[in-house]
């Protein structure tokens, strides 16, 4: 994966988390607590996935930077 792809996946999961939060609100308004719990679990999972994608993107950037730096130094 490239850093851009991981960033895109992170943003997609953030949007999915917002969708799940809206479903939580609707379920609570309808008195469906069991459904709200399920949506809450999904929202938490999506948030964690989003954060993990951001962490991986950061690591990929760091490694890419180190490799680029090493290649530059080797060329000197």
C-alpha cells in the first residue's frame, strides 16, 4: 500500500464511523437499545481502523523518507 491509499482508507472509515453514529442516534430515538449497541460497536471498530490506517501511512512515509535519504547519500 502507498501512503495515499492508506490515507484514503482512513478517510473512508471516518465517514463510515459518522454513518454508524447517526444510526446510533436513530436507534436510541426509536427505543432500540440493542441495535444502538451494535451500531456503537461498529462505530468504535471503524474509528480504530481509521486510526490504524493513519499510523500505517505515517510509518510508510517514514520508511520512504529514510530510503530516499539513503539513496541520496549513496549518490553523493
